[in-house]
C-alpha cells in the first residue's frame, strides 16, 4: 500500500512537470523526487531509463498505464 502511495506521488510529480520531453531538468527532478520517496537510487535510475526508452514523454506513458506499471515492476 505504501509503495502504491509513493508511485501515485511520482505519477503526480511527473504529470505536473511534463511538457512531452525528457530534458536534463525533468530527468534530475524525477530522480530527486524518486529518491526522496524512499526508493533506492538503483530503482530510480532503472525506472527513469526505462521510461525514457519506452516513452517520448510522460504524457505518452500515461496513455499506456499498464506498461508504465510493468516498468516499475521490472526495476523492483
């Protein structure tokens, strides 16, 4: 349950800060928010890399939520 809450927090952060690109600022912000949410650095880097590889931007990821969740499972 706690991880779901944290994931929702990360989803919200990405939604508010996205503008359909993965620029350095959005990457750094994602990693900071992820690590502050008590995920380890390895998980945060893995999930960011997979998100960047699979989606042009966060908006694209949201359109395919089931794949977005699979990325987190793969990195866990």
